C-alpha cells in the first residue's frame, strides 16, 4: 500500500509547520549526511566479515598443521 498524494501533502505540511522554511534546508542536509553515513557503515560492515573469515581460516590451517605439544603430565590426566 503506497501513500496517496493527500497523505504526502499532509506530511509535507506538518514538516513545514514543525521546522519552518528557514530550518528545512539544514534539516534535510543533516538527514542526507545521516543516510550517507548509514550506507557507508553498512558497506564497511559487509567488508569486515569477509576479511575476518579469511584470517580465521588461516588460523585454523596453522593450528591443524602444527603438531600439538603435550607433556607427560597432560597424558596422565587423560
């Protein structure tokens, strides 16, 4: 369900009444900056798990390839 023309006009009228015509450009500019920062944050977060997954896999490979060091005391406890 999409808003009709009357609903959009009512919302615009309420915004003008709350912020006034003088402050409206500042409010819209701040809103645009917020949206840009939000999108940038989503992009950065989308890139980070990929990098983290690669380093986790390399750690797992290193752990599997290196022999584990156990002592006689560790074997006695088992």
